[in-house]
C-alpha cells in the first residue's frame, strides 16, 4: 500500500512507537534511538528554536548528551557541536534534570514573548533551526540502518510476534 510515506517517515513512526513502548530512549538500540531523538529534537527546534527544546521535560530525563550523540551518529557534526555548546550555556550541571532552573535561565532571554537577538542561544538556534542538512543526513542514516529500522506499516502485523 503506497501512502506517499517515505522510508524516513516510516522509520520515524517506528522509532517513535518504540520510544513510546519502551518509555526510556536510553534503552533503545542505537539506530532506533537516533531516529527517535533526532526527529523529536529537530522537529522541536524547527518549531521554536532551542528554547522550545529546553522548555520540555523528556520522559526519564535523558541527558542532553543523548541528543548530541544522535546528531554525531548521523554525521551532523556542526549541528552536534552547536547543541553541545548551547547546553554548556546553562550555569548549572545536568540541566536536563532541572526544568524550573532551565526556564528561569531561559526567561532572561525572552522579550515580548520572543527570543532576544542578543541571547547566547541565538547563534546555535540559527544554525539548527530549519537546517535541511539534518534531515538529509537522517534520511541517509535510515537507508544505512534499514535492517534495524524495518519498514513500519501500522496496518501490517510484524512477523516477530509484536502487535
């Protein structure tokens, strides 16, 4: 059945479903975790910049290094380095664990409901937000890891006993 979905679309659905099923992305196999993390992070960044990503508390509070590692895994080195640098802007250790502290820190860079242009996060947001290279690299990654990211068709039962 051709629904117009690409292999990337199917892989993202599969990885998202696996992340929801398992609950903790750290427990997923690397290819599945990578697709789940990149599709989530890049989607959020594209919609609201790094601010949007950092305003979210993820299930089981994965360290931001999981996100950075996922960008490295697909070959998005500049993007991974930008995200790592943005995380280092927080003036406290393990920012992934402290939503209220993250929000308080981020609030100083908001004016009239929008990101201030002098925010130290802005150069990194500009590099990451709308970055088509990430999606191209993720698509190539999916092609290289097709066996781990089997075609996902929600109308078709898997042969491995999973529903």
